[in-house]
C-alpha cells in the first residue's frame, strides 16, 4: 500500500509555502501554521478556559460550604457543575496536552513541524470555536445542565428543554472533530517525520505516550460523535434513539458514552505519564528504568481501556455476570499502571535527585496518582461500587486521577519545558510556594471528599441536609479549594513575571538529553540548525559522553521494527488514521441499526432492494474505475487518468441520485426520521454514508480540476490522489456493509 | 444469547437462593433471624457474635434503637418523634456503648451497615481498603527512601542503569496476585451482597422527578417513605416514571438505578428498628438534591398495623376548616396530580396524600412534616424546592389554613 517516495525526514517548511521567520505582529499568530506557535495558542486558550472552569469550581465549593445554602439556585448550580466538568475535560486538559504535544513532539523527534501544518492550524481553531459554542448557550437560554455525560433521557428534550444541551452537543462535535484531526496529525508526524536514527524504540517516552493517546483519540472520539449525532437527532428531529417511550434504549447512551469515556480517561492520563517519564529521569540523572516496560504497558492500557466501559455502569444493574466480567477487566488495567509507578520509582532509585519544582510535582504525582489509582481498585470491586458510585467518594477518586495525576504532570512539564518555550526560567522560589500550596490545597479539597462519600453524600446535589460531619467536611473541602485557587494564581504570576524578567534559560538548563534541548530557547522557526545524530534514546547525553564511554558501546533501542523498514508517506498514514476513525463512527451507526432492527424485518418492507441494488452497483463499480484512473496516472497516461476519474465521479453522482430519489419516495409515502426506530436508524446510517460519498465526490472533483489545471503534468505519483482514492474505496466498503445489513438481509 | 444484556429487562439469571427466610411470608415474624439472607462464611460472623464495634447487636425485644434520633422541635404536633433529615443527628441510643459508636460516627454510614447485604459490602470495602493502604504504604516508603537517600550531593553521575527484566516481571506478577485475591473477594461478595430475588417484588418503588412513589403488594400506597418489618428481607422493585434515578439507602445495601423502560429488583432488609435515610443517587435534574427517601423499619406487629392503616381510605373530619380544606382539594387543581383515597383518586404525578400526616417529611425530604412547614410549603413550594413540579398555586392564607387543617386529619 505504501510505495511512498517522500524522504524519511520531511521538510515541513518547504511545504508550508511561506517562511516562519517573517512572522511578526498579532495577525501572524492568527495565520500561523508553526507548530510551536499553535502549541502556545493551545496552552494560552486552555489557561483562559481553566480560569472559567476554576471559577465554576469555586462557586460549587462556596455553595456546598455549609448545609442548606442558598448562595446559588439549583438550576444555576446544575449548569455550573455541567459546565465545570465539560470545560475541564474538553477545554482545559485535552487541549493542554495537545498543546504540549504540538510544541514538543516535532522538536523531540527532530522534525521541522507537524506532518500537516495547515490541518494543525484548523485543529486548533476548532478548539476556541467549540469553546465559544458551548459558552454561547449562556446567551441562548441557559447553559447545559444534564451533567458532563448527559445521560439520556435527562438530556432529551422533554427533560432538558432549553437549548443548552444542543450547544453542548454541537460544541463537543466541533471539539471532537478538531481532536481527531489533531490526533491524525500526531500519528502521521511520529510515523513519518522522525530524524534519522530515531527508531521507534528510541523515541522519547512523551512522544510514545502521545502517539498512543492519539490512537486512542482517533478510535474513541468517533464513538462519542456517533452518539452525539443520534442525541441531536432525538432532540432536533424528534427521533427516539435514547427514549424508552418511543421504543429506544435509555441505557444504550451509557454504553456508547462510556465506550468513549473510559478511553478518554487514558487520553487525559497517558500524556501526563509521558511528561513524568521525561522529568523524573532528567532530574535523577539516570535513564528511565525499563523503557520497554513503560512503553509496552502504555499499549496494554490503551487496548484494555476499550474493554472496561461498563464499570461506569455497575449501579445500572446489568446483571452479576456483566459486573464480574467488567470488574475483572478493570482490575487488569491496574497492572500496567502499577508497572509504570514502580518503574518511575526505580528510575529515582540510585540516581542523584535534583528537587527542582518540576521534580517536586513529578514526585507528588507519584503519591497522589497512586491514591487515585487505589481508590479505583476499590471501585473495581463491583459491590463497593454499588455503594460508592455517584457519591463524593467517586468525586474524590477522579479528581485524584485528573488533578493528582494529569494536572500535577502538566505542572511538572510546565516547569520543565517553560524555559524552552520562553527562553526564561520560572522562578524557583515562587515555584516551591506554588508546589506546597497546591499540595495542601489539593489534598484538603479532595481527601475529605472520600469521607463525605463514605458518609453517604451523593454527588451533584446543590445542597444537603445537616447530617453529622457533613457540614464540617464540606467546609474543609471548600477552604482547600480556595488554597488551590491561590496556588493557581501564584503559578500564573510566576509565568507572567518570568516571561517579562525571568533568568535567561540557555539552551539546556537542566542538562537534559532529548532533542528539544539541542536547539535554542525558544527554538527558531525552523527548529534546528542541524539535528544532532541520534544513536540512542538520549542523543545529547550520548553526544556529551561519547568520548568517555567509547564509540563502540551498544546504544539503547538499537533494533529496527516494522515502522523503520520503509519510509512512509504522511498523506497515506494520515488517511489510514482518518479511515480508522471513520470506521469507528460507522460501526456505531451500524451497531445501532442492528440493535434496533435485528428482530423486525417487517419494518424494512418499505425499501426497494432491487432499485437500490442497481445504484449500489454503480458505487461499487466506481472503485474499479478509480483504480483504473490511478493505474493510468502511474503509466503517465494523462487522458486515461482524467477519463476514468470523470467516469468515477459520474458513477458516484448516479449513486447519490439513486439515494436522493429513494429518500424522495420514502418521504412521499409518509416516512421520515421520526416515524419509527427503523426510519431513524435507516436515515441516520444511510444519510451519513451519503454525506461521506458527497464529500468524496467533492475531493475527487478537486483532483479533476487540478488535473485540468495541469497540476499532474509529468507526475506519475500523487499522494493526495492516492489518499483520496483510499478514502473512496473505504466509503464503498462501508456501503457493502450497509447494503448487506439494511437491504439484503431483508430479502433473505 | 447476548454476552451481557445491553437493555434486557433485569431478568437476573443466577440460581435462586435457598435461604429459608426469603420464601417466608411478608409479615412473618422471625425473631432472631437478622441476617437471614446472609451468605455463609464471614458474614455470619457478625450475625452470630455481633460485631460490637460496627454493628451493635439488637436482639429481639431490646428497645428499638433508631439510627437517626431527632431532637423534638418545639411547637410541633405529637407525631412520631423522628425529625426530617434537616435536623437528624447520629446520637448514641440508650444502652449503647458510646465508644463502640465512634468508628461509625467518624467513618460513617458505609462502615455502619445495618443489613446482611450492606455488611458484606462493608467487609469487602474494608478488606480492599486494607490492601490499598498496604500498597500505598509501600509506595510512600519507597518514594520517601529515594528522596532521602538519593538527593543530589554533588559528585559524579550515578550508574546508568537502564532496567532489570526480573524486577519488571516481579512487579508485574505481584499486583496480579493481589488483584486475584481482590477479585476472589469481589466475586464472592457480588452474590452474597445482592442475591438474585426469587420472587415478584413485595413492594415497588417508582422514582419520579423528584419524589418516590411506593406500592405494596397488599395495595398500600405511600410516598417518600418505606415501611418494612425488621428481620425480614423484602424484594423491592425499582422503576422510573421519567428519567434515570437511583434508589439508595446506604446502611441497608447496594444502590440500583431506576431506569425508564425496565425494572430492577433488590432486597431490602434492616436488622433493627430505626429510620434509615436514603437518597436518589443518579443525577436526575434540577431537584436531585431533594429526592430523599426514608426507610422506617419497625417490628412486624407495628409494620402490620401501619400497613392496615395505610390500606384504609382517608379519614374524614367533622371540623369545619378540615371540611373546607377537603372541598378545596377536590375543587382546585390539586386532584390533577395528587390522589387521596375517597377524595379524588387515580392521579399519580404527585405523591399520594391519603395518609399524608403520617409521614415524616415534606417534598421528599426538603422539610420536616409539621403544620408550620406545611403552611409554608403550600404558600410557596417553589421557594422551598425551586423547580419542583408543584406550582405556586397562589393560595390565600385562609385557604392554606383550611388545607393544613384537612391534611392534618389524613393519618
């Protein structure tokens, strides 16, 4: 499949069509496609949303500081906790991690930029757009208030009639598309743009973990997108996917949401694991202990994370067998996580530890994250979950994972990498103050919440009765939240102060050894004057110690793997990642169709299998004609290339005409999206397929236009054309599945 | 057959249990048979010997030790002396050892189980926590040692150790063994704490936004308050009328979602008389916070008397204000949502009020049920429980007085 000819190290700058060095003024930040600037934009925007989400958290804590408080009315409180969760997950933590990935992945692998700089800019701009959409709900009748996982049917129109939930859906769709695009970019970058010598077993662990995270995003986000689309159709077009009274399934939403939701937990955690895996070795003056195990356990986590979703649903009463099975899966996933903890400790063991603020946060991460992990183990024991879920115990648990884990990782990484990004060191004295106030505030806020849960306080209550100890514990938690707030302010002050007059950092203030430290701080627009040779996992260490240790010493990560055998074309890698993501989306739509229509063939009686079959043949044939077109291009036969391409487009158009006329017939016979579950699933599935065919036709149209403009003169290869071709074949294959399941099964 | 039932009705498919009392009639008094559906093994330990720290042993005939004992507020009528949740306190009851209650008071409800099922879960939780503390201690010890021993004191770089396969395998396998242990305990606890009900529900709880409708097999109807006889395990059917709710009484066992379109059932049992506070645990909309429920466990005789009383039609009174109130109730919009047997029936979008005055709380726990609070509630339910489905009906003060007089007769 991949007969690419692009060089191993791609010259990103060349393809961007303009020179980074000339970027000046505020508008250059809007128009930028430089991965470093985009990374900074991600981080700055995240800080803005972090402020919003943090204020929401403080409002929640003020309201809960004492029993039967009237500070906020219940509807406002419910909107605030919904916005707090959604904001912190989708608008703060995810974009922060993507921001760091954007800035450092290319630097750490010795590349000039991301594989697709323009796509990168698009991914970023979808993020503020999604954030704005979500917050626009405030001006359009009220914020969403169904909680961050919007359980149906509470999130359905009868129970959430304002437009908040619609904006929530749209925002998450926009953010989801941006995240998938960003993830595809990271995958293509890591696979195709590594510097010579940077084998897959030598890439820094942050890159490893970000790469695995990107794969998780590509596979998990489309599941959410599919579910969101159906919820939106329920709300806007009156269908009943997730409403019991129309025959739909309330619990199906939970299955879909958590199939996304649990991998999402690792999407939020893995990059932080990667940050810790960079920081601890550098400040221990030792390589990471058990690189293969740290990297390999990440893969194990990623795989297992798709098999544990129902542990979020133990209280739903799925039956003992399901509960036991998912309890087992959940316990399994603790093992690779535990392996990492021991490896980090072993890295410190025998080292020379330097307790910079960055290292302090990394060590605190070890302790705090373990608390979150261990309370997770108590939840894996399903009966304990039957008691503890939906209480403050679970609130404590996931905040220990998300803050004690991810936030501490991010803070460690910020103190570590800020000098590279700004050229200035962060103030260590303020940093230590930031550290200790954070430790005190964080544990004060969340540790007592374990006790509140054990006492029986449900989560998501706007107030609570004056039961013994409840008031006191809640007050402690609230005071802790303010200490944390103060700590965050110190952090921001430290950044602002250091940007203006911090100590100059120099290229490599920590004596670190990954490639980002081989260039200036901040790096110049094209990153490196010259990428140092990569002969091991720690290129700069190897360089510094080359003479001492002798050049013949075997360096780590020497063997090649399949990913090194052939240079890959980034367009092809990108489109395969895209296809994987689209496949997940269609799998959800197809599963939904099957789930609702498995037992009722009669509902499909209104379909005209023969006519659709004829049009389907056109679509299948178009894959063949497209193949002929590719062959003709490779043979240098330009008119053949164009002719077969036109033929392909015509066949696709005929198929779309067929679908349009089928829809027309169904509509006139009185069937529409909201008639029955059959029509809802039918129109959703075939409609989205039709949309994909249409997009494919547009892309092929652009190729044709370029062909007539002479763009393919004298070229026998075009990765863009090949990529679009792959996408077109994929769309056809989806139709084979859809046609078989929706139409043919009906005839049999 | 599905691997797991995505949306199947909660037809639980485990082998039926054979414990004696499960098939016993609802009102059967089985003295001394607390822990009737307990699993064999360690659970029995508590039952047989009485785990004195966690579970005070209440033999039959001992004075009723209510879990929540309220201070009697001044100026209230003489109804049962258990206040609404707004004013309840954990207090040691007469004859109980105060020191013995320290653990539950500090560590709370879940470590103070009051039913066999809850006890199994509390034990599992305790065991898991011990394991977690040990692991946590190990991690803290290792990290602390590393911090103290390997601080940078200048000097040459340390040995560049890149890993050790044997160690890696060791710390992969050790957690596997620990988790196998926890998994074993989990599997054992799953069926012991939540035995599969072997019969149709003895009572059904239907969750509404934001109150609980309760129907007994006998036909008795109530709301926001469940009465059960002590020492007998009842099967509770849990359903929803609108969104997903969750029925949860921490001291008495697991929580279970009330999901529209399906019904679940769980066991409910209390070792000793008392009022056990529960709540909706699944976020269900604006007044999720005030969707509380009370389980009143009483002796089988008291329970039988309560059920008999509840089955009767509403009392009628000859007092003129109460009669005016009854008339108003039938005339105004009240009957569209609320039923009072004998004075407007059938409506169930609000709680049945036939024996309203018997209940301990108003508005699913938001206020104690007293004439003063009731008057305030009728004046403006939206102020007390904003967003609830009871509208501000704009009653005049005399109308409210008549209503209060009428409702106070509904025992």
